[in-house]
C-alpha cells in the first residue's frame, strides 16, 4: 500500500509540471452521482433514533424482593 501512495505522490508532482486536460462533463456526472449516493446514505442512516443500544431504563427494570 505504501508503494501505491508513493506512486500517487509521484504522479501528482508530475501533473503539477505537466497538467493534463480534465473532462469536466464526465467529472460533473460522477460528482453529482456521488453526491446523490451520499445524500441517500445520510437519509437512510439517520432514520430511527428511538433505540437504546441495549441500555435499560429504570422504569423498565423490575425489582422483586
């Protein structure tokens, strides 16, 4: 994984000196698709907030002598 990171770093430095054309049309489509996926994920994960994670409330506990 370290070699991949080094390769990405080298490629980034090379592109600073020799920029490449960016296809903005395709990049915008991918960006909008990614934003839509993130919004759907946020909505799905923010759903039910009425859960206790296994905690017991005092009024739920039954105390028997």
